[in-house]
C-alpha cells in the first residue's frame, strides 16, 4: 500500500480501513453466532447418538426388555452364585421312574426249550429279576350311553320316567374329561383351536369342534367365579403380594393383563388401561389390600397410599447397569451398595439401618453433582432430563420403597414372582397373535390364574380342571 501524499488521501485511506474493520467485525460476529449454533447442534446430535447407542446396546441385563429378546446372548437378569455344585442339588427330590408293586399286566420272560432239546414249558419257574415299562394306553374315547327309562306303578298305574344327569343335555356330546383336556391344551399349553382339533382327530378319530372348545372355556370360566374370589381373599390376607402388568392385543386394541400373586396364589385380570384406572378398579384387589406390594417403579402404584410399597431390585440393577455402560460413576457405586445390602444378613441390616440410610443419602448427593441440571428445550413443556437424572430423582423420591427389602424380612429383593406369573401370556400371544374378543381374554386370565394356583400347590392340573367341570375344587373344599 502506497503512502498518501496529502490529507484528503489519508482521510480516504482511514475511512476505507474503518469500513473494512466494521465489515470484518460483522463477519466475525456472524461466524461467532454460527459457531455457537453449531456447538448447540453438535451437543444435541451427540445426545441423540448416545441414546441410539444405548438403545442398540440395551438387552435384558440393562433395560426392561424381556430375556427372550436376547437370543443366544441370553443371561440371567439377576446375578447368581456360580460357585455352587452343578446338576441336582442336595435334598433335591428327583422325578425318576420307580417300579410299582402292582403292575397293570405281567409278562414272564422264560426259555421254552433247553439247548439239549428238552421241553421246558411245564417246568416250574423262579423269578430272578424284574423290569417295568411305563407306556400310555391306546388313546380312545370311552362312550357312555344314558338311556331314559320309565316304569309303571303296579298299584295305582302311575307312569314314572327317569331323568338324564344335569350335564347330559344333547344326543351326543363330549364329557367333562374331554372338555377339561381341551381347556388345558388351549390355556395352559397355548395350543390354538385348530391344533387341538387336529390332535383330537389324530388321537381319538374325532376332530373336536371349535365351538365346543370355546364353550368349554366359557363354562370353565363361569364355574371358576367363586373359586377366583377365594384366590382373591387369600391374596388380600397375605402380608406381601407381587404386582405387575403386561400389554396384550385384544380385539385389535392394546389391553393390559394385570397380576397379583404370591408363591401359592395367582390372580389375573384384563383391563383396557395400564395405570390408575385399572389399578383402582373393581377388578383389582389393591384397594382392599393393606400389606406390602412389590412392583416396579410404575407411578400409578404409588397413588395407593393405604398400602406399603417395595420396588423390585432387579429392575433397578438393570437401569443402573445401563448408566454404568454410559460411564456413570454414581450408578456403579449404588449398584455395589444394593448388592452388598442384599447379601448382608437381615438382622445385620436392621442393626445398621442408620448407617445404610446415610450411605444411601451420600450416594444420592454424588448423583446430584454428576447428573446434568435439567434444561429447558422450549417455551412450553417439561425440563429436559437425562435418563441418569430421572433414575436418581426417582431413587431419592422412593427411598423407603427402594430399601424396603433391607429392613423387612418378609419383603423380597425382586418382583420375579409376578414376572413369572405374567410371562406365559407372551407365549400365548406369540402362538395366536392376539385375543379376538375381550371375553376370550377374560376367559384366559381367570383360567390361567387358577391353573397357576393349582401348580403352586403341586396338584394335578388336569384332575383339578375335571373337578371344576364336576362342580368342585380343592380350594372350595379347603375353605368349606
């Protein structure tokens, strides 16, 4: 740049430089704003990428996904002690076949002729060993004919006609045992109507009608009404029950199967809603229950203030594991804290209650410092929180429910009882896809709850279903 020779040229140069400076400052300001916008977008994109990565890495050990979604990578949802002896455990009662004293038939295995040619058929024998074969008889339907007879009184000549049994109301029909088998196959073994037809045809030569199976389900459902009330009463009187819910497709809409159970009783019911409306409905027993309810962190349960709440530890461990995989320090500490308490004897926990609660609070303080403060993403709506912060705030809010297992010997650490009792409906859905009608789903819920209860009492399910069709059950006998 040449040196100006006079004042006017110098002023022009200064003005030009000043304009360039203003233009550069404007460009710099614009670039700064663009840079700030890009940084914000990058932060959002990083958050979305982290969420996508977490979703791709999620399975049953760090989320609420069922173990069946893990495929060949399936692992136990709850840590187990792997140092024990494999195979049958001590005092385990085996199911090996044992010989019976009075077999249905006996076949003697003997030689008819000696090697020298002597006939041995008439010679006395001595049994030196026995072996028994257990097999099923040739399947066939037993047909019983009921004949209606009449007679005449020899003195007055009045004609008397007999009566068919109450359950015999058609010229040809299936009996209680055949109906009980169809109900058992359809509800407990999840066999579709068509498959049951094929099975009956293969075994007995009679393809049972679909309407007969549906009618058998409805009849069983109606006969179980009073028995279901007995199951409800036993659950209400229990000190602890387990609660859970699972989505099911009914009549092309999403409904929910709710469960309340113990190690001896199972109650299931279908409702169009998952939350408060279902939990506080007439179908639910929670309005009449005042003991401990073990469940997940579904907020609707906490609306019931008259009962005591305990949160499932297995659910928490999975959520904590997801945060650990996202490099959360407090989550790792809290997971170790929970497992350490779980493995500590109950009396020692009770004695150290103050120390345990203080340690809980310390970890929550650490979590509050680690987790980002909620951000406002728009003019309206809730503040944006990370999953880790949501978990920390929930743990802090539900402290007593989280630590319920630690200081109450009757409260278990997990809600696995309810999850086991509600899981079979998923198999039912995988086989059949959905329930075509609400009534069909209700039939399944009541029958499945009864079958589960029978199995928990270690009774024969087929025998008990036959008894239901005959008008009685082991539960009605126990309470009479």
